């Protein structure tokens, strides 16, 4: 696999979100923990604010970097 792919911001955002979804599913299926609707809304709000901030600062998408497709480190 191309090393440049691992330096992609969008890839890491996707991996982190999938890991969190997997942890939520495992917790629900095993009964270790279960998120309430209020907790889900709070987590969604935090994720929205964090991703919005990263996008505003140009960390997730940096189209000004030379020789970049936009999402690379």
C-alpha cells in the first residue's frame, strides 16, 4: 500500500470513527455499557464541534499545500 495513503487526514478521521462505532457495538452486545440517547447526542455534538474546528483551521483539508490533493499531511 502506498505510504502517502497513511498520511491522509480523511483516512485517520474515518479510522477513528469506525473504531468508536465498533467499541459502541461491542459494549452494547456484551452488556458492558450502553449509551443513552442523551449521551449519543452529547457525543455527536462534541464530534461536530471538533471536526468543524479542524476543518475551519484547515487541518482536515489543506488545499494550499503544494502537490497535494487536499487531504494529505
